[in-house]
């Protein structure tokens, strides 16, 4: 509770600003253009850099990227609120510059670059890219044309399948429906004698073979709700991180009506 007599005395003796400091409007404007990135957001951005080396940040808390081949799209809601639109051509390099700081703060006051500040004695001016040279996601929200198969892909299964692929140099990952179950199968479709490993992830009354290239499964570790459309598009949703990927299937995928 504010003591009225004490307040009157501070006004009389000119000490009010010390107890109740008034923030200068220009200082408030500067604060609106500075921010810090959480470790979680930095890690998500590292994942996005595997999909596309460049990114267009949009004002707000939504981050989106798309691969140059336009067969992978990722989007996430983060805790930070970016103060403006800006493009970064080499996201890995930008993140490496941020990692050089013990306590980095991003200052977006300048229109041409972001200033990466670490305390009072260190700052880097990192220039923005021309957005026209970057492959960016469409403005329209992407949705699946149909939802034909769904299952839960847990983190242990995801990691194990990717390790199996690496060990056996298998380039294909298929979601196969047969004999009442859904299996994720790591294999090399072009080699009939290659090692083939399957893991059951669900049940189904349909027959299908939805094929992905392993190199396109560039998703952040975690558990996903997976929905696949027979129109050759799959959606992977990680609710824990407000994270969604859309990944195109290979043209030789099949679905029995």
C-alpha cells in the first residue's frame, strides 16, 4: 500500500522518480525491439535449418519454413514474440553467432541488421537478407486433402527407425498396412536383398504402402500424431512443442480403396 504522506514528501523533495521511476517513451520503444531466444527456440531453429538453410521470420510468435524442393513444410508456435519481419539467408551461421554469446540479446532497432549483444562490451551486426532470394512457405495454411490413416509415432520408435536406416544404409521408410496392422518399415526399395526392418505402430482394416525418403524425415525428437492422406501428403503433429510438419510421400505410394 502506498503511504500518502510519504508520497507527498517525495514529491516535495523531488525523490519521486527514484521510488517510482518513469520510463521514457523512447526507452519503451527500444525495449519492444529487443528480445532473447530461449534454448528451446534455438534448438527448434537448428532443426529448421536442416530443412532450409534460409528462413523468413514473420512478426509474432509463429515460425515457418519449407524445403527448397517444397516437399517438407514445418511450423511452430514459440514463446517469443518477434518484433518485425526479417530474412536470414544462412540460419546456421546466424545461430552460431548467437551461440558465441554467454547471454545474447537481439536488438532489432536498425532496419538493415540485427545487433547480437552480449553485455556492454560485445556486439555483432548481422545483416538481413533480401526475402526475394529465399524459398518461403505459402501464406495460406496447409491442410490435408483427406485423412486416411492415423497412428501415434513415439520418440523411441522414431529414433530406433532412423538408427536402423543409418546402420543399414536404407534410404526408404514406408508405412505399410496389411494383415490388420500398421507397420513402419525401413528398407531399400531398389534392392530386393537389402535388410528390411518393421515395427508395428497401429491397427488398420486397410491395405496401403505409403513411402517416404528417409532424408525427408527431418523432424524434431518427440512423440507425433501422424495422419496420412492417400493424396500423397502426411502430417506429423508434436503437441508438446506446438510443432507440425507436412511431408510429401513418394509417387509410388499405394492405397487400396
